[in-house]
C-alpha cells in the first residue's frame, strides 16, 4: 500500500466510532487529505469504512496496533520495539539486525502490518493481507546450547494458547506448535536460533489469523469466535506471558510446562499418524510429550518418540496404509573409525536409528531381531578397517553393499583427483547436505578426525581439509610434549591455565580451519552469494558454540546428526 496514512488505519482498527476532526487533529492532517488517503487503501480495506455525520468507523476490527501503543507495551516488558509498515519477514529482519549488533543488547521485538515473504515451518509460506494477521517476532537469549531448545516452541505455543483462551477463544495446540480451533489452523510459530559462545539467541516468530477471506477453507480466525476481538489486547496478553515463561524455561527447561501443555494438546490420547515427505512414518496413540519436546507415541511395537524436523502430524489412522508386500525396507550403515551407526528405512522414511562401539555390536543384533525380517538391502559407507567391515558383515544375515566415493552422483561432481582414495563418509556428507541447503556449503564432520569440505552452489565438490580430531590432538600433546599430559580444560578467548590453553588451542585450530575454508569458498563462488555451514558428528555442538560470534551472526549454521545416513538415503532413493 502506497498511502502515507498507515497511522489513520491503525487508529480505526479498533472498530470504534471516531470523529473525523479528531482523527485529522491527531494526525496533523486536513480532512480532505484523509479522504484522499482512504482512496489509496486496498479494496478489502476500503469497503470496511462507514461514514456518517463526521463519524468514521470500520465494520470490523483489524490486526493493526497503533505505533505508540505497540512501543509502550514493548518497552514496558523490556523490549526494544520496531514497527514496520511492510517487510519481507519479521524473523528475517531480526536475524539481520542481530548479525550487526553486540551480544548484550536487550531483547528486540518487531511487528509488521504486512509481510511479503512470511515463513512457517518446513519452508512453507505464511499468507496474509493487510489487517488480517497479527505478525511479530521477538528475540530472547538463553544460557543453553542450541540442542537444549527443542521444547521452546511448545512453551511459546502454550503461552499463546492460554492467552487466547482467557479471551474466550478456545484454542488448542497441535504438536509441536500450531494453534488450532478443532481441525482448522489458527496460527503458527517459527523459531530460528543463533548459537553463540555462552548462549543461544532465539528469534521467535508468531503469526495469528485475526480474520480471513471466506474462500480460505483450511484455516480459521480469531474473529470467527470473537467478532469484536481487539488485537492490542491479544498482543499485550501474549507478551506478558512470554516474559514470564521464557526465563522459567531458560532455568528449568520444558518439564514445568508439560502438564499445562498436555491439557491444551489437541491430540493427547488420540490416534494419529506421522508423515515425512508424504510417506507414512508411524501410527499410534499419543501418550504425551517428552521433556525434550519430542512426541511420545504408543505404537504396535511399543512407545516411540519423535522430534519435530520434517514430520507432519495428522489425526486418525493413515488413509492408505502400505501392505507388507509393497514395503521397500532397507538398513543403512555408517561404519566410522570408532563406532557403527545405522538407520532402518521403509519406503524412503527413516524409522529409527542405532549405534554401537565395535567391541560390542550386540545392539545391532538385537535391532535386527526386531526390524530385520523384511529388509531387502543393506547399504553401507565405511571408513573403518576391512577387519571391522568383516566383523559387521559376519553378524548380519544379508550381504552388505559398501559404497565408496564416486566421480559424480545426484548431479554433484567430485573434483577429488582420485575418488577411490577419498573418504566415503566425506562424500556422503556432501550428498546428505543437500537435504538442508541448496546454497554453497562448508560441510564439517567432527569425529575421530575433523573433515572440512567445500561444495559450490552449482554442485561442484571442490575437496577440503582433514585435521586430527579433538582426542587425537589431545593425545599428541600428551605424548609428544613435556608437562602436558593432563585433562583438558575449557576453551577461552584468553586462557590463563594450561588445561584451558590446551582446550583453547585445539578448538581454535578447528574453528580457524572452518573460517578459512568458508573464506576460500566465498571467494571461489563470488562475493554476495551465501555460504552455509553444515556441522555433523559428536563435537558439532561444541564447535558451533566456539565459532566467532560475528561469523555465526553473518552465516547460516545447521547442526545435523547422522549426515552420512542422510547422504546414503539420498543416494538409495534418487540415484
């Protein structure tokens, strides 16, 4: 909307009667200017105005908050406010703002009247028209690593749902964080995180349908239950609850909120099925929520837990369950240097994971007894010795197909001079990273060795670096240097003890190599193009926390467990 009179619309948004002279005086405009401004409003807004005897009134309330009310409410609760007439996405705005801000700034809040590129979970867009959606994002810093924020979205959903119910809107929650009225979606929450050295900053985006056009049949809106609902009251209530709940979550996690969450959990005790990429993953009765935020499902094979990720929940049994004869089931193996990991896959969906040290592969034997009856193929990636590969094969009833690096796969071209000597785990990490990014990527694996590899945005794998892993570096210091055979401390910017200096040096070596590879790849593909960071392996969280703060704020960083498994899955399904 091109009109400069957004404040006019915000004043009228309460649906109350306003004298036009008072409106003009408040805005320091003349009445003909207000009339001219109204003619520039969108059609669905123009049709709402009723004028009679110098009184202007809208036929329904709108999801617009006057700037002075928004600012006062935000500051009252400790936020720095920012109101935008139109923007791409309030989450994006705050992410960009935090990339260029010191880490100790107070919480920020950004509200938009209109978003042109609003986002929801799983990459879905958030549809909205002016005045029909309440859309805002806020930042909050937690003294918890990124991996411990799995329950945050559930706490935010609880705060929103409880606020709405206090106002007579009987909202429920669909796990993990959709706001529902029965089977119709009322709103959603998108959380994005920025890991920092000693804390994690979360950008919490909230979108609520305040009113919607009649033709949208899959959603519902607040005004369907409360025609005269005031968005300012809803916003103030949500913010007040969040500033109460977020510090409590920071200190105690999700556990104190679980009873209240389950009371509003729409599918608690109900039969549901879970989908991944349209494929039926599991079916069972919802028995609750774990302290991690995972969904607990009582299935035919016992209770199982599921994290959010790309999972979609649907009520009731699956519409078209696969027959046993149509199932395509296989076992994927990631045989690393120190341990074996595996995943059971059915029709392209990962059912469950497992892992074991080589000195005791009994967990794999037990898993095979439970899941292996209908397995048709076993596909693996191995960097361990031939002896260990034979050890694995000897306990499995079916032969294992071990895959190695390839000159090309799935449109990714391998520039390694001799692909046969290239570690298969590095290759399948590269293939797997395309599930998480289509940009240029630096892919880091933190295991016995640390590997740092570069993939361009047009799918050319350029090669990379290999470093000793954390334990190998520690072992080298212990065996080859006098007086350093001692436990590691913690990494610090300026370590003042020998154990801490050792830990700092080891972490600096890894982080420095990552930053250097990122710089090289940025120069290779050209300035202005994004380069994402994908980190996997047991040390992934430690590395993400230790990277320079400015580097973390300027780049997208994803921590992915079992990236090799996802690479194998991509190859099996699409090669």
